[in-house]
């Protein structure tokens, strides 16, 4: 993971991306027991990107090629990890990117989405593996309930959370 993070930091230094945050299953491993995953989801923003423009990812792939990194479809292989670079798709993703927390992996800084944002995104996506991950977060007791409820309220997920609670938490 160290090499992967070093490459992402180099992308930032080279101006290819302006900000990033690790999300998905790998992001969750900073809070809960690891789950099997094939890739790393890295949410990114680009300098000067506007909500009204299509984002051209060719600078990302061009940077990878110029630095000798392999590309596989939508992935760039950095330090042995297939990395999928994702643009925030809505206000929740954007907030998760902006409010990511700094941590460290092998002496290299890493920006990771908060546990609460990871849970909210998993709830929004709603696949079986997302629900399983939410239950892991709850069992690990790593969530700030007030912050989580606030995120759900602001991003229109309160009803979906109530339905999740009824189905899985016997509320």
C-alpha cells in the first residue's frame, strides 16, 4: 500500500489531481476488520473542475503511462494494487472527499473517508456486501451516532437508514 500512496502523492505534487480520499472496502479497513477486495477506490478532485463539465481522465492515464504504471481498463496499477479513480457522484461523495481524515500507512500519509461517510455511502449504494460492511462498523463500535444521523439527514438517507434498522437491527 505504501507504494500506492506514494504514487498518489506524486500525482498530487505533479498537479494531476488536487485532492483524494480512499473509500470503499480498503477505506473501511482503517476502522474495521478487512474484507476481501480486488481494488482500491480513490475518490479524486481535479484542479479547476466544474460541475458542468465532463471530466477528462486522460491526464491521469497519461501520467501513469509516463511513469511506467500499467493500466487495466478503468484501473491504474500502483504498487501492485489496481486503483480505480472515481469522481464524486453527488454531494455526499464530495463531502466525504473534503472531510477525509489524515492517517499514516508505513510512514506515508493517507487521506481516508470518515467511518460515518463510508457507512452513508454504503447505505446509499445498498448492495448486500455494503449492508454487511455497515453491520461490521456497528459491531466494531467505531461510529459517532450524532455525526452519522446528521449525514443521513443532510443527504436524504434517513428513511433508508430507518428501513435498514428495521430489517437488520430489529428496531
